[in-house]
């Protein structure tokens, strides 16, 4: 038997779709995974000049899922080019995770069961590719369970801040309005 569509999911989706972003970020709604939950919403984000890219998926199961510990689950991915020094810094992994936690805290997100990985990579080219610049990246993959269903747009805002931090951009201070691009 299929789960009944939950009004709180529809309200959250409407609020998420209304979010405006800073001018450097392009956010698009994309097809969401179909087998992870009865209802889902997926977004991709591109920070200008490919400084960072990301994906956010909001999963919803009206009856909940034991592994989530709730009815909603946020799943995120952010990958960004970083300076070589950061890619080789042993603390980069902890910094990447801390950016996520600080972003969730800044937007007042109540959550439980956070999990994820932070990966740093550096690569050099050889042979006929020797003239390519080295690639240095950090990647944050995470998921968590929002503990209240009435602030889900704040979780998307936290993800967008994680994208900004990963791209090396300063967050827009509270109370400062920026000309933003509507989604």
C-alpha cells in the first residue's frame, strides 16, 4: 500500500522552492531518487566558475524509516576546488565536517543521526597532460534527520552555506540583503 502524501512535505517543498540565493549560485530542481522514499525533492547547485557544486535531496516517508529515526532525511553532497595547501592539510577533513555542523547551527536546524564522509584529493598530471594544473578538491557527503518538519527550508539554507564555505566565499552577514537570483 502506498504511503499517503503528507501536507507537511508539500508545504516544505513550497517553502524550499521560494528560497532565493546569492547571485553567484545557480540552483535547479532535478529529478529525485525514486526508491529511497515515497516522496523526495532534489536540488543541484553550482557556485560561479565551478568553484563548488552540490546536491541536496529531501526524503520523506510519512510512516518514517527506522534507519532515519524520523519521517524526513536530508542527504547532501558538496565538492569544491581548494588550494593545494588545504587539500594536503591533515585537518581539512575535520574542517569540512565542521563547516556542515556550523551551517546547521547558524540556521537553527534541529537534527539527529548525522552521518557522512569528508574526502580531500590532490592529483597531478603527467605525460601528455603535464601542462594541466594540479587538481585539489574537498568533498563533503552527509545526511541527517531533521527533528522538526516545520523548518526544512532552513536545512536547505544550511546546505547552501556549506557550498559557500567550500567555495571559499564569505557568507552574507545576517541583516545584509544581496541582490539575489530567484530559483
